[in-house]
C-alpha cells in the first residue's frame, strides 16, 4: 500500500520560512517523479514544484520561483519543499504527490499525471 505522509506545515508570518517533508512508503521511490501541489479555499489544486527521479531536474510554478525549492533524498524516500519569503497568498493545503513508475529522468507539472497523493498539510501565512 502506497503512503505519502506530509509534515512541516503550520502558521508563519509573512516573510518567514517553512520546510515541508513528505515521507513515502510502499513504492519504489527512485522511479517516481515527486511533486508538490497546493489548494487554497475556493480554488482549484495547482502545481507548485516537481523533482525528477534523480533529483537533478526541477520545475516550479512562476508564482514560487526564487522562493521555493524542491529536493529529494532517495536514501530516505523523502521529498522536501523549502519555502522562503512566504506571502499570505501562499496560504493553502499543500499536497505531496508521486507520478510513475517512469523510465526517464524528467519532471511533470500536470495534476493528471500524478497517481498517488498524500493527505495534505496546512500552511497559513499571516500578514
């Protein structure tokens, strides 16, 4: 049974930082692209960032480029999202997701490409 468990969310003031973690089990982590998505109240779930199987390629939404960094540790089956310079508009539930299994080293940014999802962790940024 595949499980993705997010942690690290919370309440932070604007300009602050948080680091989200997503621990995976039940899948061969190294053959999955990993991504982070978020969903704010009343809005659709949107792409935030993704990292390739090796960790050598990443992609990020324009709204978070330069502020958020995605990374992965294949020895720990864990993906991270370092969020700096947080803004109130970053407030959302953040979801970890896995796409695969895949044979190449590339990233994916479409929600429909992801087949496993975590339960989400709330991030709230106060002004």
